[in-house]
């Protein structure tokens, strides 16, 4: 494996989303928002009709015509074009993978994206509603909306108002008749570029996450690993999946839609807890870098029977990785994703002798056919990920390590971590 495949930057861009709710806006403002949303949705569908993923093409051939046909701010017309391109690109990726059968995307709803040219956010002396969002909908109409935040979200907004974050875009989302403002904030952070410890995090169906640390100066001895079973995430997914199927049989689609949001919020809270604990695990080692597998296409060829397929595809692996990455960068810990070619057969390879097993029996134990080692399968995969990161980056020796210490199981506590960034 050639060295220096991985290169670490000393500065990384971090992006977070802070959600606030429009608080008791008057009827005229809500009516204006609803009208603009209808116009915006028509515009996105209009752009999709050109079947082009080129923003340059759409701008040259469609922008002036869009200005004539749609009563929206010029900046909104451009963000609608960008949103249409994103939707079409995503649709074509799914089409190539055989995930959709339709010839073109059909969208029923959309969020309105406002960039810095068409919104302003400020804090006033109003005690009840100090935060106000000004939106420019078109040439004639501009509205001011009071926004309220939860405690964690308010702290992040206060940091942005002090200049610690950059305001970029605002996505206005209508959900269950209520309006929400999703503020996208960015900032550059200093992160470790010369690591002393590699922390590999493997995600999977049996254990939602497994982490193990290996010192760059002593790569032959992995340090104590930890497991995150994800039992609560699996319980929530299973429970809501059962309820959803029952409601669908009764054709109660409205209740199904409401349950989807509740399920998502509960799962996200558990994922934040797990991500916080993984960051705490990494933080105990000197100058850590977190290494994870690039999961692109991981679900495409998975077929283990109806029940296991449903359970596997319901687990939010990529979302957990996203939370880990964001929290790690905010803590000054760099994050690296290894491409699939570098992590091939990590669960089949013995981390002690390097033998690649042809067949792996069910269960959570890896048994090496050559050296006879018996080891937890997920922990074995995590050690292999860490070793391949060290080899591919040229950080240390690629020799086979000694068996790791007995891994430590982790049970989520009710108050472990914070559900928000």
C-alpha cells in the first residue's frame, strides 16, 4: 500500500445548522410566506423540466425568463435553480443504482433557501422576542419575523452574533403548519495535523459503533476499545416501524407522517449521545485523529434476508458519522474517511497474522483459520481500519499488532451527552 495517501489539513471548515421557530407572526406575514413558498415550488419544478444539472446552462438560458415568469427576489430565483440541480443530481444517482423507477423526479414540497443577499438577522432589545429575521421575498415585499430558539440553539446563535461563526444561508421550512428557520453557520477551526493517536470508529448492525485507539509511536499495541451497542436506536426504529406498518394497513397516512418526525427526533437524540461519548473517548489520548470508513454504496449490495435487511437499512450509520465529524472538528480533532479500496475485507482479515478468511460464520466472534485467534468481529475490523490508516498515511510501521486489551462495553446513560451541538 503506497504511503502518504492520507494528507491532513491544519484548518477545517465546520458547518452546523441551528433551528429556530417563527413565533406568533401575524396572519399577513404567514400568508406572504405561504404564497412565496408556492411560487418557489413552481419555480423549482420549472427548472427541473429542463433536465439539466449544469448551473451555468440554466443561468444562461433560463434566468431572464424566470425573472419574467415568477414573482420572486433575484437571489431566490438563483437558490431555486441550485436546489433543482441538487434534486436532479440526487435523483440521477439513485436512478443509476436502480433505487427509483420514475423517469424524472416528482417533488411535493420544498424548503426556501435564502442566502446573504436576501435575508438579515438581528437581535433587538425586545424581552419576549429579541431575535428577528428579515426576509426579502420579491421586489415589493419584505417581512420581519420573530424567531425563538431552544437553550442550546440560542447559545450557538449568540456565538454567531459575536462573530465566532459566519451566517451563510437560511432554509425556511414549513412543517405541520408551522414555520421554522434553519440557520446554516460556518467557521474555520484549528485541528490536529500531526497525530500521535489514531482512533478508528467502525459502524455496523450488531454494534452501532466500535472505537479503538492505536498510538502512532507504538502501532503494535492497540489500546482499550469501547462498544456502543445502539440498543435504544434499534428499539426506537423497531417500535416505530411496527406501528407504522399497522397504520399503513389501516390507511391512516396522516398519523404515519406525524410519527416520522417524532421517530427522527428521538433517534437523533440518541445519536448525539453516542457521538458525544465517542469524542470523549478520543479526547483521553494525546493528539488524536478519528478515522472512519467511507460508507458510499454500503447499502447497495446488502442482502441477508427480509428481517435483517429491514433492520440494517433502518440504522443511520452516515448520520452518526456526520455528528461525530462535526463534534470532533469543534473539539480540534481531525477526521479522516478511508476510501472503500483501503478498508476492503477489514471484517474478514485477522489483525494478528493478516490472514483473510474466505467464509465467516454468523455471530460476533472472528475465528482465524490460520493462527487460531478468536476475537470480537467488530473490534477486529476497527483495529484493521486503524492499521490501514497508519500505513496509508505513512505515520508508522505496518507490522501486525499484538491483540488489543479486553474491550469495554458502554451503556448509554439517560443524561449522557447533549442532544444538540
